[in-house]
C-alpha cells in the first residue's frame, strides 16, 4: 500500500509541472501522532517517526480571487510501519519581514491507515453482548473473551481509527530564510474527516510536529 501511495504522489509530481511552475520543494521529518495538542481521540497510539516531502507550485492566475494561494502536493512516509499518507491542496503564505514567513495549508490526503478496527466475532452473539453490557458474564467468561480477542484489543490501543480513507489536512508552518534559496521550517499538521466527509464514523485524527528544509527556485 505504501508503494502504491508513494507511486501516486510521484505520478502527480511528474505531471503537475505541465500545468504549473514548481516554486519550491521542502523535505524533512516529524514526530507522528504527538500527544501535545489533544485533538481527535486518544493520542499516542502510533507515536513514531516519519519523513515528509512537498512540492509547491507558483500561484496560478485563476486563483487570484482566493488571495493567490499556491497549489502543493506532498506526503509522509512513516518509518515504523504506521500510517503513511499523501495528497494535495492549497497553501497561503504571509511574509513577516525579510526573514520570517508563515504558511497555512488546507487540502485532502489519502492514507493507508485504519478506518475502523473490526469488531471481534463475539459481538455477533446478542447474548454475549447483553452479558457484557449488563454484567451477566462470569469472570471466567470475560477472561476467555479477552484471551480469544487479544489482537482486537491490541489494535484498539495501537491503531488510529480514522473513519475515512480520505481526510482533511490542515497545516501551519513557520519559516526562517537562511538566504535567497534556503529556509528552515517548523510545522504542525492535523488530519481528520471532521464528521464532514463521513458521518457517524470514528474520527480520532492525527497530529504531527516536525522540522524541514525548503529550497526556493524563484
């Protein structure tokens, strides 16, 4: 799945210059599934490291009405076999003097993570479900259920339930220009479906915090 996801990002990256000039590339690494922000559901399920890369294009004339955002494509490759993702969107930049700038990006991503951890088979038995909810099962019966369904409980504690295979991505970046070409950046991202793309599905979401280098062509 990761190969397919990265192949899709690469294909978009190779075709996009045909319709837009590449303005900037940036690459770095981040902490995946940070616990600091407390957005989404339970945090720290997939705490790990990931690589990040983006291609940013020049502002197209047809988007001047929207305050001249820059289209981008990009993605994240998790280094510990957790969720990877890639997608596209628009980025708005505000310069803060000669050296500093601030970016806000909004887009959509596809991911290879978990939409929802599948319920174990015992949930198909109304009598067992009633016993669990009503406390009618013995300690031995509850222990047997737990033992037989260890993979389910492990998945609940180690996999983010995104609820949708397509997610919104919001990102904030603070950059510092080292010279005319290079800059260093710190960034945060939040991924979730926001109960807009789908309804009545898990929406634990994902937050990341990272740093990267940026190279500007124009």
